[in-house]
C-alpha cells in the first residue's frame, strides 16, 4: 500500500470500521453496507466479475496491521470484517488458492479467543460453499425447515470450496480449542451452525480424520438454554447421528455410537417435555411447538435410545399436565415409526399398558364434565400413537404382530362388547358404558387404521360379535322393553362398527400384493355381512321414521335443534339419544365408509350394493327428514358415485330419485341426493341435468294448462330450478379447475357439458314463451328469480360461440314483444348478463344500443324493485360494460340512456345546481329507476367511462338541492326520493359478491365484465370530493344560524341530513383500503352520520349497523383510539348512547353497546365526564326486550363499573 499512488475508496471506510467502536448495532450494519458497496459487492452474488472487486490478498494486506495488532478489540473487528467481506463479496476469493489461504487463516484464528466470532463466521462461510448431499427421507416427524436451510442447499455454484483436508484440520482445531458452552449466544449459534454444515458436507472426511464428533456434540449441547441455540443443537444432533448411521456396519462408528448413546440421551432428555413460553413480542418467533418438534426429531433419530426413551415417555404419561401427555404420546409414535419393530419389541407390554390407560381416560370415575374435552383429546392422541406403533411393529422383515395381539387379547375388547350388549338403563350407567365401549373401539380402530395383518385380525375377532349385537330382528321391542336388542345396544354396536369401518377405509394399501390379496379375501365376507346388516336395518328404520314424521313436525324448533346437535355425535351420550333415527344415521355412515373406499367396495357383490341402495332410497322417500338425516342418507350414494359402481347406481337409483323429485313431499330429499350425485360423478351429472330439464319443462307446461295447484306447483318448481342451478354452478367450478390443469380431455368434456347446460336456458326460454299471462302457478317473484338464476348460470357455463344463438334469440324476444310476459322477460334478460365480450359483438351487428334502451325502459317502468327490474337493469349494464371497441357509439348510447330515460325518471332532468330554486332536481321516489341507474352507472364505471362521473355528480346535486329545502315536515315522498338517491351511491360502489355462496348474481368478473383496476377507489374519491365540501358548507351555514349550538351532539345544520345519509351510504360501500387510508378525515363525519340518522324520516337501521361496524373497526386501532380521545368523545358518546336506544333494530343497539365497550381502552380521565349518562343508558338497556341486547348491556355495564 505504501507504493500506491492513491488509496482505494474503501480504505478509509475499512480503517473506520476496524479502529472505531460502533455506537450501535444499526450503525455498524450501515457502515458495513457502505464498505461492501465501495468494494463493488452488495450481496451474495457469486456471478460478479472478479475484476470488479479487490482480491482477498489485497484486503488481507490492508488489514495486516490490525490482524496482528495487540489490541484485542481491533484484532477481533478486523477478523470479523474479513469474514463479512468473504460472505458479502464472494468473488473476492474466487480461486482455490485464495480459499485455501483463507481456510488456514480462519482455522488459526479459532485459537485466538477474542477473534473467535469472526473466525467461526469465516469458517462457516467457506464450508457452506460446498454443496450438501441430498437429504435422506425422514422417517420421523421433522422440525421446521430452518435447519435444512443451514445444512442443505446447493452451495455457491461457480465458487471453489475448501478441500477436505482443510476442513478436517479446521474442525480438529474447533473440537480441540472452541468450547461452545463458554461462548456468548451469537458465537454458540455460529459454532453449532458450523458443526452442522461441516458434518453435512464433509462428514466422511471428518470421520476419516478420527474426530470424535459425538463427544464434541454432547459437550456443545449439554446445558443449552437459549431457544435459538437449542433449535440449532437439535439440527446438529440429527446431522451427526445421520452421519454415523450412514457408515458401514463394520465401522467403529457404530461401536462409538453405542458407547455414547446413553450420555447423549441424558443430555437431550432433560428438555422433555418442552415447557417454553415465548415472551410477548418475541422477534425470533420461536414457539414451543418448534422446540418440541426439534427435540422429538432428535430423540427419534437414534434407535439406541429405545431402552431409555420408553421409560421416560411412560413416566411423563403419568403426569397431570395435559401437554406432557400429548408430547409423550407424539414422541412414542414418532419413535416407533423411526425405530422399527426390533428396538421396541421388548417393550410391547409396557407400551400397550401405558397407551391403554390414556385411551380409557374419558371413562375414568369422577371425571368432571369440564375435563371431558381434555380427556377426549388425550384419548385421540393415544389412539394415533397406537396406530403408529402397530404399523411400525408389522413393518419390514423383523415385523411382528405382537402389539396387535396384545391389544386384541386385552380385557378391554371384551369389556367393550359387554358394555354394548348390556348398557346401563339410567343416564349415568349409559354414559359409563358408552365411554368404556368407545375406549375399546378406539383401540380396535387404531389396529384397523394401521392396515395389514393387524386390521384383518381385528376384523375377524370383533366384527362378528358387533354385528350380532347390532342386529335388528323382526318384531324387535321398543327401547323401553329392556331387551338386549334395545336401541341402546343397536346404537352402541353400530357406533363401534362405524368407527372400525371408517378406520379400515383410511388404512394405507398393503405393499405386498400376495398379502393384500389374502387380506382382501379374508375380510370380504365380513364386509359383505356388515353391508347386508346395515341394509336390512334401514328398512324397518324407514318405516318407523315415516310413522314418526308427523309427530316430529310438532316439535318446538329449539328442541329440534338441540336434538340435532346431540344426534350429530357418533356415540349416543344418553339413553334418550338411542333412537331409531340415530341408529339409521349410524347405519348410513357404515355404508358410506365402505362405499367410499375403493378397496372395501370392491369386495361387495352387485346384488348387495343394489339392496343397500334400495334401503337408502326407501329412507330418502320419508317426508320431513332433518338436515342431519338427509346429509347422512345422501353420503353413501355420493361415495358410491365416486367409485367404479356409478353405472349400477345410475341404473338402480337415478330413476327412483328422479320420480321422487317430482313429488312435493319427497322432492327436497331427492333433489339433495341428485345434487350430491352430480357433484360426485361427472358421468351422472349429464343424465341428472337432462332429467331435471325435462321435469322443469313439464311443470311449466302443467302451469300453462292450469292443471296444478298454484302454491304447491310453485314450491316444487322452485326446488327443481334451484337444484338445477346448483348443479350447473358446481359443474362450472369444476370445469374451471380442469381448464387450469391443461388437461385436453377434461377441457373437451367440460365444453360438452356446457353445451348440455345451455339447453337448460334455451328450454326455459321456450317453455316460458308458451305460458299464458294468467299462469298463477309461476306468477310469483320467487319463481321468476329462480328461473332467471338458472338461466344465468346455464349461459355463464357456455363458450362465446355457444352463447351467440341463444343471446340473439333472447334479444329478439325482448325487442319484438310489445309487453313480454314477466317470466319470459326475466329469463331473456338473465341470459344476456353473463355474455362473453365476443358474444356481445354479434348482437345487432356490434351496436346493441336499441336493445340497451329497451332494457332500460323495461327496468325503469316497473313500480318496485322486483326480479324483472333487477335482471333488465343488470342486462343493460352488462351490455354497456362489454360494448364493442367503439368509444363514440358507447358514449352516445350512454348519454341517450342516462339523459333521455334515467335522469327524468329519477327527477334529475334539469341542469346540475345547488340553488334553492332548483326544485326540479329533487330526487324522485322511483326505486326501480334508481336501481336501474345504479346498475348502468356501475357498468360504465367498471369500464372507466366518464359518463359514470357525470351521473354521480347529478345525483349529488339532487341531494344537495333536497338538503337546501329540507324541513322536518316534508312529505314522505321527498324522504323516499332522498333515500333512493343516497342508496344509489352505495349500490354503485358495493363490492361484487356474485361468487359468494347464496349471493345474487351481479355484474363482475363472474359475469365476464370488463373491470379496470381501482375503479371503486377512483369513483369513491370523486364522490367524496363533491360530498364533503357540500356537507362542510351546510354545517357552517347551520352554525351561523345557531343550529346545534351549545349541544353535545354533532352539529346537524338545516339541510345536512340528506347529505349525511348519502355520505353514510358511500362509507358503508367504499373499499376497506380507502377507508383505512382516509380514516382520520372520515371519522368525525361518521360520528355525525350516526347522530343525524337515528331519528326522522331518514332513519335507517341497516345503514346505522354498517356504520357502527366501521366505527368499531376504527376503535380497535391505535390511531382510531387516539383520535377518539383527542377530538371525538364530545360527539361520539352521545351518538353511541342514542344508537343504543334505537328501537327499530336490536342489532343496532347491540353493536352500539359493543362500541361503548371498546371506549374503555381510552384513559379513565377522558371517559369520566360521561360516566353518569352512560350508566343511565346501560341501566335501561339491561331491561331490553331482546335477550342478546340484555346480555351485552350487562357485560358493558359491569366493565364500565369495574374500570
């Protein structure tokens, strides 16, 4: 450097980094980033040209005086600086010689205690350059991926890595001179990462160098308490153990492993079970689950731990701590999976005894009801542990069924059968018997879920007695007779059978084909018997259900809900739950378990399947089934449709279901079954849709002929239409998924299906055209909506080419008929809404303006917002939104529709003015016209047309004119016009919910609309920018007149309520992101809206509820709380107290009380002036006529009193 003409730019920065102590960690990082940038680096990019950065030799020369300084701090900083340069600028050491020199240098520095951190970091960077071998598949549960990132990975391609001899020497010095436990936490983390990386990349070389890695590992892990280092310890343990396991059998490594196994286990066992609780706001985000998973993987990595681990886990199972039990069971299962059968074979009896006691935990005497959920959780974990242990015991060449034999020979199996055959008659005895039977069934199900020979043994031993106990004999007595064939025995027996069958269906396939064939042959007869027993039991159950259907209709709805909730449990909790209905539900679940598993269903004979399906259909024919029973009956049919028996199902079930779907008493159940079958099988879906199409046409023809009773026919027709629409919607979703999978065959099948679905819309339109005007059976809004929904979904599933002919027919019908029949017009309009843009081009040679004007006249001419008005407006908006690329014609059509039709209908025909004399601008009370204009403006705004902004401005001008003329005693028509105009603003901005479940179809991406990004934000900004100045001017005018002066409520000057109503509608529909950004400006206005809209003709409960929810969201944020405390409380508290007394809506009162509860987050001094008034309102609220309001008021009252 002395001979250099000029110093490099990085030299002063280097001097500053080494000589001067940094003020903070952040300052050190900033200085280091500047130094790296000066060197020409800036990251871990190995591809940087070597000439662009200085060589490492030059850096070492520049750092030479500091690296050899007697000042420990400077020497340490210099070493750390060199290590960071090697990491951040890898190209500075891009030759093998440079890497070798660096490795030797950092190895030597490992003996320099002050510089050990930099030395460890440099060694880790160099070792990590070597690619790690691919990780072997883990046999046990592994921890998070953090360790794999440190140990594995491809290394740094294109950069030389240290030689094996250099790394061996490096680790020799590390093992001999770096005592990890004496280091600080950052240094311990570096040392552990270095150990894991070296073992993963150079493990064999380290063993060839005779390094005792096990001893070093034990000394490094022993006593570690920092959670960050513990995770690294567990990763290092797994890496070292994996290295020793990969050595040949004759290697001395295995002997060394046997010598150190107990010592290493003792070091790890002191952490079990993990009791770590992370501190609040922990930046490391290390959870107890992370540490527990890492410890479990480490303990499961060494089979030699088995003699010490099993006693430890069994001891911890005796703990009273729930988490200790769960961790012990998880550890035993993971170790069984990892170790295999041989290490655990001596502990068969110990394992089963420990697991059995946890399985029986819910049946323990004196167990409190509050402790039952925890006991059930532990029992479920014990069953999962038993399953893994049984599967491990019968795996591989050394496999044995000893554990399964021990389970089946245990007295708990006989106890289960005894409790099923003779349950107690009283509630306590029944619950005791149920829990004991359930414990035995859990153990048996674990064997079945393990598969293989254990499942076959469990089937042969337990299925026959369970089927005998659950058998239904002719003339079986009622539950009160006390016979062994009582409903209690049947329900408990079927519950155990269902648990076994479901477990067998979830069992993994057997690897050996010969063994699999033998097991299938041995079990097929038992499966056939189980299915036959379920089918035979369903026949009398259907008869009893039919006899009790009329009585069940008289049950109070609350009692019915309670019974349904109790019946949803697999095991009956009380003798009263053991009914014919519950037994039938369990029998159906048994059929569903068998039919849903391909391997189990293959063992059945066709005649047995047909008999079982017939029994299910007989039960489905019972009128008045509950939702739970209906779902249980449909499940086995849907499971069968997914398998290889769908053809048989089509032959024996579809005709009966379709016939039942046309009968009012059984239509609901039959249609639910048909929908489930169509969703499960694409091959059945087409036949079902065609049959439903025919049934709908028949119902419409019958209505045209006047041959049906109006109310019954309308109800049946609605059910058929909704079922067909549901199937088309589900098929469209599945076709979208198949199109994303790039499967040519599936896409072709989906296109064929869409053509079939399109026929639904075509047939609907044709059938509706034949209806007379006086067809009262279909002349109802509900039928019109259902027909239009089906037509919409049928058209949406088609391609543009398929849509074009039907769209042309619908457009011609709407334009040719002077006054089309309402149902026919609804269907035609609905067909136009989901047109794809390419299909719109073909309408009227690319200019659908006449059709749009016709649709607007049709929508605006309705007296109310019915189905026809909704679909006509939506169709007009869709055509404008998807208008062909001709801006001039679109603007002309939009102007004609708005100015020539919608503005006059809405009372906005004059020029925009806020002058009081502009009476013509007062909004008209025309809900259908306002709704139509909202749809049209929304379609234009989504496309980005300026006409939408003009319509918004015209509506706001009308509201301003109404505000200037506002009086307390105006006619109701004026208030209705103001409400319609304000609702228009919210409707235009509302989010698209067409894809949500149960939502009404709308204009959005689901309807192939043109949607520009951020159109809602832009429209909201424009509307709010006009409204807020008008509101401010109105409030200032009222303040000058003394309106609202001296009152605690926010000023609602004359003329403000219409504008506040408009602002409220705008706020409740605005995008959440916009409201969040503009919260500070809008919160005061939101409070004014709440205060002004509680009384008078503009009071709106739904709007108040939406605004209160926005307020509660704001009060949950720190910024909202600060703003409320500083400026809003004088107006906010009275507004909330007023809404807490809003009589028309209990939901508003309850939400207002919740907001009062949120105010308690503010300081006591800020709330103190309002406590007396709040207490008075809460005292009245606890006597509210709604229970939910009373409960909320009591909670708020108690919280305010205690604060």
